[in-house]
């Protein structure tokens, strides 16, 4: 099977100009048969020279394929090709993720519109003092959703935990401080007490 480009053109017969050439393109010094062998090597899952030799039409000797491989640096060129294909795949994945995000955003907006409409209907029923006929599960879901939306809008609530630190210098006491019999009256006295 001869390698072809996307337009059905036989790649083994085509040599790209040097300014457009990639390392895995046909080299000016590479025969059509050697390039066909390289394409078999590049595109094969195991990249074995013996399989390339058998895959050529007509088949070729393994030593001859080995010479082409060494002369035209097949391993590096195949690795360059793998990197290129990998980059193309990553770009395609990135485009796919972007499209998925756009679709999800459209669905989210549509659901938000439906939710707003249902909420307006419920509010009208409440104003008219009509029953809403909501199940306990639905009520719990609405309460949880409201709490989540509030937290997202206001940020999570953090508990304030303070520790009271009292530093006493000298012998002055405030009325709410209670009497202490072992209290040092100066910093020097406190140091002496700590050293003893």
C-alpha cells in the first residue's frame, strides 16, 4: 500500500520544498522506495524493520531497510512525527473541551431560565395564598440550593475564634481582674521568679 496525503496524492513521489518540509516528509536524498519504507515504519505500531521489509511491495531485505533507516534517521523522524501527531491531538482535545464548555454553559443558561420561570410561578402562587404542592424532598433541595447560592455569592462563613491574652505589667489591677497573691509587681521581679 502506497502512502498518500489527504488529497490522495502519492507521498512517495512527492518531495516538499525545503521551507515547507518537516522531518518526516520525503528527503531530497531519499528514493521513493526508501520513503515508502519509512512511511510503513512511521505508521506501524511496533516499528520493526523486519515487518517493514515484509510490508514493501515487492518485499525487501532487512539489511537494506536497516541501511535506509540509518541513512535517513528514521527513529528521529518517527519521533518528530509522533510529537507532531501528539500536539495535533492535544489541540483537538482543547478545541473539544472548549466546545463542551460552551454547550454546558448554554444548557446551564437554559436551566436557569426555566428555574427563574418556575420561581416566578411559585411566588405568584404564594402571593395568591395558593398551595405549592411541593414534596419534602423538593423543599429540602430548594433550601440546600438557596444556601449554596448564598455561599457562592457571599463567600463561606468563617467562625471567629479569638483568644483573650492578658498582659500585666506592674501592680495595677482592673476591677474585673480578681486578686492574685503571687503576682510580681515589676518586670525585674517577674524575671527573678522565672529564674528561681
